[in-house]
C-alpha cells in the first residue's frame, strides 16, 4: 500500500513536522576535553609564579618536548636544574599555548626565537615573568634553548619572558674569540664546543639556558635560513609550531 500524506490529518493532530520517515536523532556533541591540570595561568604574577610552577613541576614532571614545524621536527631536553623555566615550558606546552605561535625573529649566525605572534593573531596570555636560573654549566653553544627577556631598564631583576624562547645558532669560534666574547672563564670543554659546534658566548651569564636540542639541529638551521623582513627579522613565510611533551 502506498503511504500518502494527509494534510487534514496532520493538522487535526497538531503535527508540526512534515509527513515522512521519522527524523534522525540529533548528533550529540562530544564532551569538551578536560582542561590539563595545573595553575590558572591568568592568575600567575611575577611573585606567585615561581612557587606555583615548582609545585606543578613536581606533580606533573616531564623531560622532553617535540616541536613540529613545516621544516621538520626538533626534539628538546629540558634541564632539571632550571626547574621553574622547565615547569613553565611544560605547563604552556600542555595548555597548547605554543601551538598558537610562530618563530617570530630570525637573526643570521645568532639565534632563532619563537613563542610569539603579532597583530590580530597575538596570543591572549597573561604575562607573568620568571626569575633567572642561570647555571654556569649551561652555556650558549649551538642548539641551546634559552628564554628571552625584555625592558631591562624596568626589569632590574632580569626576569625572563614566560613564552619567548630561542635556539642558539651562532658561529664557530677560535679559543681566543670564544673567551673574549664570553667575558668570563670558560672550561676546556666549553672552548672546544664553541670551536666545533659554534654558539654565542656573549650571552653567557645573561640569559637562562634551560634545555638543548637532542634531534633536529638541522631544522634549526633551516629556520635560520628562512628569508626575513629586514626591519624586524620576522620570517616572510610563517614558521608555525605544534609542541607536545613526549617524555
């Protein structure tokens, strides 16, 4: 028997839907992903961040992160003896903060800096800062991971940025050049590293080095070779990143 829609019957029963097969149930949206644990970034300040980050690092440890870019991947080890910088990097990685950023400054034979965006894409993040954790054993050899800082005139404590990190590129240096640029005593191993790998010893003792490249130093070199705007050294073609804790 052919089913035929009867308008008078639909009206009599007060039906609002058209005659025909029963509607499929609406798709149920998946539940939102739980927010990664840890302190509320928006409430951290220069004075409260250290204790909160140290507690976070003890409760949610990690030692290696992977940065994925269009030029390849960079695997990084974070140092245990810079616990505040380490915990901060782990926290922001797990919150997906770095996934919204790009490598925003590339200076040939010096460094590539990431963790920032500009204009309409500027990340909305509360700007707390980190106390320096400068360790003489960690120096600015090629592949070192350091944290930038700003406004030294208004930053007498030399507090680090919480997002703006850099990888050292530098140049190979003779022992004389390395010692002269460092302005401090260097160990024989450090002199050798600056001669064989290269680096920027003039940054030693001034910025916190809190990690090193384990794999992907060639990717750092590729980023360093990207064409940049001559004014602000911003790569002409964005080098975005996705960062995850892998160990």
